[in-house]
């Protein structure tokens, strides 16, 4: 997956005028803080150079994760949001992702750190009109009530930075602000998945409905002994490779997510939970169905569904037993 050309171009412009050693040092410092201090409610980033380093290192992966999750949710929900609240916006990656998929009329980015706001505004000046018109609001989700509502609310990589009590309060605020859909994206780790499960349980009790990834609203079978996550592959620029300390021209971002809606969704088929294992003459899949998680084996005799399974990816929906995907 590629980030929008306008975003890549403006990032490169800003990084060209910066001291690369400082950017690399800041990227390493931020990475260490997120590994050792997240979940404590502390400020993890404050300076302009740190915000730019964060944008260069993390925006492609966040854009990819949100885009992938949102495409799955929109395909099932039938929602057509026109207004967006990007809560805990960082430098705006989720807004770039949503704008690339929806005809948004207004975007509001709520962010705690002034350096993030400054960098996010700077990057969006080179984007499409909806992004250029986006409003940036200094806001701390752990302390304040969300000041307005929107068709869609996105909170990407936000809950993992909060305390247990803070997450519970935040979930209520996020859901109350969403007119149509709330999308939450977290790291594809056991901890990240546990936060998604907290959101799933709490908001189903408040009348929410699941658009994706679950094709049901029963108890999650993965919650007891495993975790559910998905992957998107994101292209890396030369500087991005330097910031991430790798040589591969891409990175695989693992993420967990849940999309919740006000209206019940019509969900057909099953969600693929692990990368399909393609063998000679057959494909094996781990899938989540309305009846729970199961493993299936498809062969040529299964016709079109077998052909689709051979080309499918983790996270895709697939129709089985005559269902439409």
C-alpha cells in the first residue's frame, strides 16, 4: 500500500530541510518511549523535530492500518459518513486515510500535543481540499469531553497510551460522539487486542453493532487463549527505511481493530483470520463465522470460492456454502 502522493511529497520536502541525524535520533528516542512508557498517560512527544520524526516513521503504517480497517467496515456497514472526528489524531494519518476513501465535507482533528498539531496542519496544507480545511483542536481525551459529534469517529493507536480507568472513560466519550460509526485501531499485539475486546464488550452493552471484523456479536472465541490481528503491507521510502532501521522496501503493520455502528449491519460470509495456506490442489483457512472460529479446507471441487480463497488475504471476507461474501 502506498500513502497518497501529496503526503509523501510534503514529508520528503520537510525532511529534506531537516538535519537527518537529529531526525534519526528523535525517531529512536520516540520508539523507546512508546515501548517503555505507553499506558501510563504520560506525554511521549513534545518537540517539533520529534513530531516530524514521528510523522515520517509512523504515518505510512497508520495510514495503511486505518485504510484497511475502514475499507472492511464500509463494505459491510453501508455507512456513508460525510463528517469526521479524528481523536488523538497525532499528525493526521487517519484523516488522510478516511479522506482517500470518502467524500468528506468536514474533518476535525483532536490532538493533545502542540508539536503534533503544528506538523499535522503543515502536512495537510498540501493535501486535498477537505484536509486543507480541517480544523485542529487542542484536546486531551483523558481529561476533556469531546466537544462535538460527527458521522464517523476514528481513534487510532490511542487507547494503548491510556490507563485502564482512562480507557473506560474514553470509550464512552468516543461512542457518544459517533453519529454513524466508531472505528478503533490498536497495535496487533495481545495488549492491543485486549483493548479492542474491552471496547467490544463495553459498547455492545450500550447498544452498538459490529460492522467489522467480527461477522457476529456473540462472545469472541479468540479472547480466551489467542488474539485476533490483521496485517497490511506498506511501502517504505529510503529515509523511512533509515528511520525504521531496516533494508526491506516495505513493512508489515500488524493491527487489531473494531468498527461499531448505530445501525445493525447485514454481514454475509466469514472473515479470514490468518493468511491462507495455499497448497497444490487445496487451500486451508482459519475463519471467523457467525457460528464461531473454524478451520476449513477448500479444493477445486469448491469452484469459485476456492479460486477466491487462493487470492484472498488476511482480513478479507469470503462466502462459504453458497453465501455471498
